C-alpha cells in the first residue's frame, strides 16, 4: 500500500510544513495551517488516464534552456482589447493572450456582471466559454438579457475540472471565464470543493492549460468576511493578474484595482457606476471622490494619493467624540488601522489633544483604500479639526509624511499631485519644507502659472498652527 504524504501549509502565505504548527514562521499568523493530504503525485499521474492534472498533458516545456541576461530577448505578447477602455488600462493596455486573471470582491459587488460584459465585448477571434458552477444556463441567460448581451457565448454549468478541461480542449475558446474557482473540484485531489488542496491544484491545472494552449482565462475568487481571498493565499502568486473590487457593494459606484499585474503597472484603479445595463466606466473620477464635500465642516480635509500612475485628490473625514465605553473605539475605513494608531499617538504627544477618553473614527470618502504615507498630515489635521470643532483653511490640500518625533518628511511626485488638485479648485497647498527646492525648480519652468500657492511646515505643530490660523 502506497504511503500517503501529508502536507500542511499556511492559508495566508502558502508556507509548507510536514506537520501542523500553531504559528506560521513565515507570516506570523496563528491557526492558519491546514492539512492537504495527497498521494505521491508522480505515481498518481502515471496511473490515471485523465489528462486534466497530468504534468504531461498541460506543461510549459520539457526542455530547460539557460541564457544570460544580455542575451535574453524580449517576448512579444499579444494583447486583446476587452472592449472596455477602463479595464484595458488595468490590464496594461489590453488582456494578454494566454494569461490567467483572478477577479475577487464581496458577494453582489458586480464580479459576474463585469465578466459577462467582458465576454460580450471581447475583441478576440474565436468562441467565448463561460463556465459557471453556481448558476444554471437559464439563470445566466436571464442576466445576459438584462445586460443586453448580443454575443452568442458558450455556457457550461459544470463543477468537475476534468469536464471543464475537456470542454476547453474541444471548443478551443479564445477566452474562458470561470465563475468561480471555489466551485471547481478534481477527482484526482482529496478534499472538498473550495478547500485548500482543491483550489490550489485546480488553479495550477488551469494555468497549465492557458500557457500551453494560449487560452485566456479569467476566474472569480470569493473573499472572506475579513476581506481576504478565500482558499490558499498562493493562488494570488500563481496567476498573472489580480483585480480587486473595492468599495461598498450597496453603493452606486465600484472601484476596481489591479493588485497584481505581470504585464503592466500594478495598483492602477478604475471607477465604475452600477446601472441597469451593468457597470459603466466613470470618466471624471476626481469629481466623484470630492463630490458633495461639506464646506467649512470640522473634520473634513483634502489630500492626494498616488494610485498607479495617477494622482487622486481624496477627502479624509475624522470624527472625535466622547466615548461611552471603558475602552475608546478606534475605527478606520480606508487607511491602515495600525498607522492610524501611530498617528494618534503622535498627535497626543506633540499637540496634546487628549484623545485617551474619546472615540476616533477615520473615513476616506468613496470607499477607497489608501496606503500612501503622504496622507499622514491630512489625517492628523482632520483629527485636530474634529477634536477642536474648527474647520481647516478653505480650498487647501494637505500633504506630508509624519514621523514619530513630529517632523514632516518629504513626499514623492509633489508636482503631479498639485497640478491634479488645482483642476478642482485647490488654491493652497500645505506641504513639508523639504519640498521647497523641488517646488522652486518647477516654478521656474513653463508650468509655474498652473501651480497653487505653497505654504511650508517642518513639523506637526507648525503645520497645525498654519491650518487653523
């Protein structure tokens, strides 16, 4: 009897071990190791007649060639337009043939809708295969009728991977959509559909099909309640592109971010509006993020964040109120909570706000998640504004990274941020004093008349005095 190999690996980072561990030595998370039992892969592949997961059926190449970097030529990738210009930007200029893309987001946020629209407008020559393990052909037909789909798409309601691989082999589609990867399972792999072992091995099988046959594959990945992709974290590293829906599923607008892209820039974002005919691209995203902003309202400030190659002017709101709980609440929607806790400590130490008995809430309007340190000073200004009940200066953009000793450090791409903000009426920019030389150099150039007025500050206390004077 063949000995069964038992492997445990972390759901968060994919670290593998021969036995269960309470804490992952790679990412430091607790209770994330799960068991993935499987027989010896070489013996199992030799016994089975199914080509689905066999290494000989869908492989890259049998010969391994080593070349020097100076001799490595450029690979010519063929890009195909999705028919939606905003999505082509996220893919880096179009969907690369033979690539594998993972689309993830909350339930009901519009993943199946946008994929149906891509299937309808995809510019590739050939059939489009839509594989759904969650809906019947009649249900898919109802959605297609509602969205006004005109293309005669091939529909396959199947959950067994071997059958899906057979359909791809027989129909040879130019685009295959899998909705969703958690519903597929292989008879050659132990575990339930959506489990760690099944999801990882089925994803690997789809990648082998895409790279060998040149079939473009886009698959849906569900996320858990804490916002992470369900299943092993390693499927993010296996695919070529990861598109993530951000924002509230109940709102009218959607934000799609390219969290990973091997064929273009990552962290590019696109804005869409949910309508009766599906997701409609929003051209004026700048106006969308600051639309309806309250004037002279304490706790509301404007800042700029770099997303991909663009500078976005966003509104940050803060609410500081007396706590009714023994432990004051600290909640964020948009910024990283750990960084907010650090900024609260800096404000407490350097300004003396007295936040120890008060609840603090930070929100970025529009559901956008930001991680740019250039927004630190704006967050501190919003907290001070709400705590004191005083609004900041009108039409002012606030930029600067705040250090633990209260100093304001320089930010990158300062000119691009200011030029973008000036288009929506920003007349004054408060920024670090260390950016003075770069600003003066730019003001001496041709674009001097387009830039707003600049006020420099070297530390947090000085910047707060300027903003509320």
